[in-house]
């Protein structure tokens, strides 16, 4: 994922949720057991993000602080070239394909 992150990590509660809990399964289980009238701030966003993180390793290309990126359960990279090298190493495949989604906020990927 490539992002400027000019505003840092975004919502404090969203960031805190991921920074304080390292176990995604436990985090999701806690959310699922939370009564609808007691949901946490940004819980819906966190639940969607957990689904992504459980299916994929996310390399986050940005100038954001590396610790912040790691606290959000992603792998930091400083350039697209570095991220591609990291992805190839993670996958063990120098010929892996890359998908570009220019406006990811408005796209549903299946």
C-alpha cells in the first residue's frame, strides 16, 4: 500500500486498538462479542482492516514512522522498489504480480 500519511495514523482510537493488541484473532473476537450499543470508536473500520490483515501481509510504503506502521500490523517500506523487493522475498517469487488500485477507497476487491 502506498500512502502519504500526512495526518499520521488517522483516528487515535483506531490506532490505539491495533497498537495495544497484537493478536488479530483476539481483537476480532472481542469486537464480535461487543454489544451493538457498546461498540468502540472506529470499530467498523478496525473490523474491516483486521479482515485485510488476516488475508494478506501489507507492506506500507510511506514516510510515516516505522514504529507507527508496525503498530498497525503492517511492514514499513520507504519506496515502491523496496516494497517490491520485500514482497518478492516474502513470497519467494521474483515474478509475483502486482495489482494497482488507484482509488482504493471507492473500490471493492474480491
